[in-house]
């Protein structure tokens, strides 16, 4: 790997003042320590790298970036992984927390670049962005290589309260993945042990406070009722609060009374009593909804009745078709009989 070097015409250096640090979000201590150790190793490598080929302005900017990386590491405000079972990078997480490289780029004049990457490739690794001209220009201006930026970029585990999609313990920062007991969604969640006498459970998805609950022979932090984002959970269409294959269905014009609903590519995929209807805000997507009933004592029918009615219709259509197919034969026979009768009468006369 070689350093990308562009000659700087002026050696004047203007170093921006780093923004005031935001309060560190709650995160598992083990995960925070892991990311800090990762960043400390990256800092050490950056400080000891050979920079003799850099221009004075590049070297000064590089030193400023390394110093800001150390401050970022000390603050300990790192992104969280809500979506993947494996360790995955995030440029910006669901709370707006920046990863190390996103923070550095944004602090030193690259806010538009960070916004673009977050919108188009939020979970991309730096190596996947190695051909991005804007990223390459920023790295070169600040005396860094793609390999060094990739070394800085960490990946993140799932925090407590988030689905452990792969169903394995090591995808959780707490190293504990369990099935939520007594819930129809059968969710597997990252959780942690708790003391029922002095519970200290975190706030989980969608700001729902977790509680200390007995699961088998141990006490664990779980959601007090339904797992957020699962089928039937209240949702707002613009916020995309449903998980997995679910979509937010809101029949009202104000898009404010939605529920997380399973997607249906065809009618047969819906349970008894439901039908597949298009989302009002996305007609190309179908979801299972209860069959509309006539509360005035009208024509509401069950799924079994609809199936029987459909069978009757098919049988009637088949009988009509057979009847139409036999009609020409009967007409030809009558015509032939009439012709024979006429011939007989002429021969007799």
C-alpha cells in the first residue's frame, strides 16, 4: 500500500476547533473497552508510521487528526449495532453517533462526505470506498492512506435489547442471546443478567425500558411486554420502526396509527381471516390485514365461506361452458332430423 500524495501549493495550516463532545451513550462496558483498545492500537500505528514523504501541511493535519482520534477514544461515545449478527461498521448509528472515521472526517471539513456515505453506504468498510474521489482527496489532504483509515474504522456488536439475528451469543456485546419467553413473536434478544433486588437494566429499542425478569433459573433483562418492532407493534410509517419482513400499515391519511404487519406476496400467505391488501403509502407492497366486515349485519363472510363460494362459481362456469359446447351438437342433430323427415315426405308423394 502506498501513500496518496498530492503536492500542496501552500503550507499554511488552519486547524478547526473540534466540536464540544456529546454525552457518551450507554453501552456495554466490555464493548466500549474493546472499541477503545482497537482505536488505541490504530493511534499507535499512525504515530509510528513513516511520514517523510508528506508535505509539512499534510504532516500537521495528520497530527491534528491523530490528536482528535485520541480525544474521541477517551470520550467513549461509539455507535451501536442494531441490525446485524456479525461485527459490522456504522458511519452513523440510529442515535446519530459517529464512528471514528466519520467523526474525524466531519470534524476536519468533510461533513458533506460523511452525510453522503451515511445515506448511501452506512455499513460499508473503508476498503469498499477506496475508489471514492472525495474520500481519497480528504485522506491525502490529511496525510493518511486508505489502509490507515481502514485500520482506524472499528466494527460493532449488538447491544443489550437488540435482536441477535444469528441466534448466537458472540454477536452480542453481553455475550448472551436468549429467546424471549411467553411471547408470540419468539424473539431472540441480546440480554444480560440482573439482580431482581437492585435491577439495572438498560433502555432498549425505541426507548422501551427493559426490566429484570426470571427466565428459567436465572434473572435477565427483558422487555416488559411485546418486543418492540414485532408484529402488532404500534408504528409510524416515516420512522420505519418494524423489524425483519414486517411493514408499518397505517390506513389513516395522517399516517399516525400504524401497526407492524407481516408482508404477503400472495393471498395464501396470510392466516385465516386475513387478506392481502396494498400499503396505502406503498401500493407495490402487500400486507396481511383482517378481512373487512360489515358491522351493519351485511355481507361479511369467513375465509371458509369465501372458499366454498369460489368453488360454486367455478362449478357453475364449467357447467355453462359444457352447455354451450353441447348446444351446436344438438342444433346439428335437429337439423339432420328435419332434413331426413323432409326427404321422406317428398319420396312418399
